[in-house]
C-alpha cells in the first residue's frame, strides 16, 4: 500500500451515501477515491481495473450482496483491505463478514469525523470496528465468559507482542520483521496464543485483543 496515497473504492447502492463518503474522503489528502460502484459485479470489475488499496463495501445490496462481493474480491486475489460500511449491527452479519475476510466493520450512523479516522486507521493496516460492536463481538467469541484478564495473564510477553500485531492487522511476515524473529516462530506463537485464549482464528484473536485495549 502506498504510504502517501491510499486509493479507495466505494461500493454502495445509494448514490447520496456514495457522494457523502467521497466528500468525506476529500477532506484527507492522503485518501483518493478511484471509483464508485452501485453493485457487486461492478465493484469486482473496478477493483480489477483500478487495484484500490481499500474498499468500502455495503452489506445489503440488490443482486450480488456485500458478502458475495467480498468473497469474489478474495477469489480474484484482490489484495485490497475491505471494510464493511453498513447499517446492520447484527452479530451474525458481523461475524460472517469477518469470517469471509473483511478487515473491518463500520456502521453508517457513525459521526463523520469518527468514520474518517477509522478509514485512516484501516489504511494503515489496522482492524477497525465501530465502538459498539467490539463488546458484542468479544462476547460472541468468548461465549460471555468474564475471565479475560486471567486468560491474558497466561500469555508470555512475546505472545502478547504477537497478539498486539494481530490486533493491528499485521501479517505474520510483518510481525516477524517487527520482532526480529523468523516467520515460523511467529506462527508457533499464534498457534499457542489461540490455544491459551480458547479462540479459533486470527480474526477472533484480533477482535478479542482490540476489546482488551491491545491495538
């Protein structure tokens, strides 16, 4: 991703909302809208043509919905970070989007300045979630268990560092570079911390870590 300019594709079937998001992006010179799409098929085509760094994707669209579009982008090996930007705060929708490879989930009723800040964070590689979704997801992931502090204490200092990298959306390769260890070592740490925390995936670990303030 270009450190100076983040290329953004907006995908939403409401023209007025697309216009509003474009105007929001124009407030930050480091963000550039390279295209707009009103449906999933057009979004995939534009992603292949313009190779955006970031895709802001609505969930509920006619025809090819947001989840199908997300899967298609991943199947086409598009490396853009994909942030769901929607009205749905359903636990099922959020979990499905993250399972299918979304890099964040934001609600449309956010204050504009908060939304812009989260988009900036997404551009740097962080997992971004609307505030009210973080606790909901953490509860869903842990089954409502309230011994998070005890589980965190079970991690070694190195595992905590790796978990912090996961919360920031970093790959194993980037975490390894940051910690000056091999990628294989990072993979072992990820496996161990998932086991200790009782989690099944990096996405679950990222959500849990964000909820613990480890971003």
